[in-house]
C-alpha cells in the first residue's frame, strides 16, 4: 500500500489549493493574474470550431515548493466558454517566469475542460516567486507559487583579540539541507578586515574566510548570497578586546611529519606584555608538547607540535582576559611527507567519447601510506588514435594528487587501446609506475532516473521506494532490452533525535557525517542502509521500474546516491540521483506513536571521522 511520503512539509499537509480565476480580455484577473502575460510554449489557439473562450481558472496543488528541486506543483487550467461550460479540445499554452521549469502534461483540454502542467525549480535554488501563466483563445491568467527553503549559516568565534586572525565558515543550503555549490557569497565586516569580500561555494555549499581584528570594540560579520527577493544572509556579532593575542609567524607552514615544530603566542595589553598567565593550546591534528604553558617576561607562551600523519592542523590558543572575557587566536600548519614510494592511477572515465577528454588522476603515498605532497609525477601516453596528454609533468598537491588531462581525437580506438603511465622517482633513485587503459568510442547511451511522490510499506519493518530508469540512444530512441546495473550507496548520515512540533515528528540534527563514499579519505564507513536490484533490463519502451528497499528506522537519517550504469560497444554511461531516505507521512504524524526506529538516530553511537 503506497502512501505519500513526507517531502512537502507544511504546504502539502494543509491541502491548500490556490485558485485564480480569469475572464475575457476585458476582465480583471484575480490572484495577481493579468491578460497577455509572457510568452507561450504552445499556440494557445482553440482547435474546436466556433468556440469562444470565456475564462481560464488556474489551480495549483500547493502555494509553495522547496528550493531543492525535489518538490513539484501540479498546475491545472480549467477552460470555460462564454456560458461557463467546461470546453474540450482547446490547446493551452503554459509559461513560467523567474526561471521556473514547466513540463506540460496535458496541453489540449480534456472532456472536463482541463489542461495541466508540472512546475519545478530544478537547477535554480533561489528563494523567489514564480508566476505560471496559461493562455488560449486570447484569454490568459496567472497564479503565483513561492519557492522557499534556501538559507545561509555562519559559524566562527564571537570574541577576538586585537591583531589576531579568526576563521569563519558559511554554508549555503537548499530546502532539503543540501549544499548549493558554485554560488557567490558576499562577506563584510563593519570595522575589521576580511580575507575576501566575495567567495564561491564549493560542492557542499561551503566558503571559508578569515577576519583580521584591527579595531577594538563591537563589530558585525555578515555573509549573504543572491540579490533582491532571493537574498539570504546571516551574521555574527563579535567583540574585539584591547588585548593583542597572536601567533608568531612561521618560516614555513609546511612541516615534515614526525618533526617537532615550535609555536609561540605573544600576549600584550595596551602594548605591555602579559606575564605569568596560562595560555591553552589545542590542535585538530598531531600532538602538543604542553597544552597549557604560561607566558614569559615578553608575554610569550611556547609549545611544539608534531604529527605522524599528513594533513592540515588547525591550532587554537585561548586565554582568559581581564573582565572574564576569553581571547583566542588560530593558526594552521600542514604536515607533509616528502618521501614518495608508491603511485596509483585512475581516470575520471575509462570510456572516452571522440573529441572528448578525461582526467588522469594519480595518488602518491610514502612507505607508511601517507599522502605525499610536492612529488613529481611524469606521465607518458601510448595512443594510436593521436590523442594528447597534458601536462606531462605534475607535482602532487596536499592530497597527494597529480592530475593530467587526456584529449581524444575524432578517431576511435580498440578496447583498452590507449594506455597512460604515471611514474615517480623515490629518494633512493628507484622508480615506481602505474598504468591505466582507456577506450575511445562513439557517444553512448543516455540514462534518466526518476521517482514519484509515494512509497510503500510491504510489512512492518521496511519501506519500498519506487524508481524507474529510461535508457535512450544518441538519437533519443528507446533502447530496448538494455541491461542496467544499479547501486545505492550512503553519502551522509545524521545524528540527533526526533521531537514533535504539534503536527508531526521532525528531526533535530546535531551532527552530519560524510561516509567513505562521499569522502574516500576522511569519510566514515557504515553498512549500506538501502538495497536495489544488482541489474535490471529495459522493456520495449526503454524503461524499467524497480524498488529501493530500506529499514523504516533509516528514514530521515541517511542521504544516499542511486546510480544506474549501462554499457554499449565498450562505452559506459551512468546517471545518479542523491536523496534522503524518506518516511511515510502517516508514520510521523501521530504524537502517540513513536516515529520509525524510535526518537533517536540509529547513528548516534557511530563515531564520525
């Protein structure tokens, strides 16, 4: 038995329909409607002879949709003639403003006088108002749908000593809590200096910046994204003390592993050293020689730090200033290994289209498995099709990676007919190398994954979420009897608990942890919470339906990636969708019945790397 799952929150639970009624060209539309509004996606011309359109009534299934692109609003146009009779056989043109995405599901009115379309926000996560217009026979009307849920947050210290640097992080999220990447974030401070006034979010929606305290007293740090009605912002009020509390400069912020590095903090107040006071040190990586030294006659507290593994260490020093306020300073050190021992190589794709490119990614490690920075990797190419590889020599970054780009020509190769080799030279002058084979082929299949707005509960312990995959060839034709491989992997799990808000059980997330599938280096490995068929085969229409099954207690706590992969003539194509495992609405609406799995996240006991 299928039920609507909890994806539309309050707007859907109210079961509210917005109705806008429009008359002929001389009437006044309701609900913000206007005649002759916008461009059409169809002719909007009556196909029933002798019919004069009297009015169009627009109905939306919801007044608002989330900015994540997962929600959809069903738009229905009711077309009546001058006598108020619902009229079939009329072509209705739909259009959407403000970058809304419309899919027309029924363009010609049915016997009930209805035409319909579906509105989504996929690809544009801004909060905004979208106006959907329907037109036919010289009459048009509009209805507005609000796009909501995008927000920005800001974290960082609220107290800073004069002259110190403080680190801040902002995160831009859509309505489903997922990061919005490649978006400009503006940063400002009223009195002090930020490291950059504009930044671009990474794939997780994050930006990081530093503030240098140069003016004592109170200040406000503000971050914002988008403009106009779409603008979102967050701020932190800070206090810059009269104390100067800062780390001494380092000759080099890169430190070899297992090598002690001296650190010092100097504390002055109104220019005079603060003597004999305790300074507390902490670090995110490595070991400190003393976590709470005292300042000497020059107001300086000293420690040393070392680490046996590579990576960034953020070192924090804090102390209690006069008046009970706390002052803090931060610095970063990167522990590196400079002894390359082993190289591995992979490609962003091993089946490359003609006139296409693929990234060749190498990883260099030392004898203990640590990633090696600044190691030189030499690339060589054997390719009878005449492709190119550039650059030929690359130094590894902090993740031990060196990346070169292979570019194919218009010629195809044999299977595994292109070989790329990466080589490193060790400190003892010996070498290590690794190779990968590529295939250059024609354009492959296109796969599209889709789901509905219902899930099923076949028994008391599991949910089945229905999905389908559509496979087409390069010409858009259905690819029948085509094998498709499926996988579903956990990307992120949440810790926290449920609380009842008067309408339903809602999650209160205290920590979100990436898995090893999202972050192979630092992610936490957990058992896969959901399963899908290993392989399915398309029917004559090029599509196939299948279910993802997962325990009820996993819903709302885990985000997964579903991937469909198919191969033709040695070329592999794939498509993925990421989503949070949903709960049935009926399972989280009764205050007297605990939500699936109880009120605590099943991952609360799991350590997050």
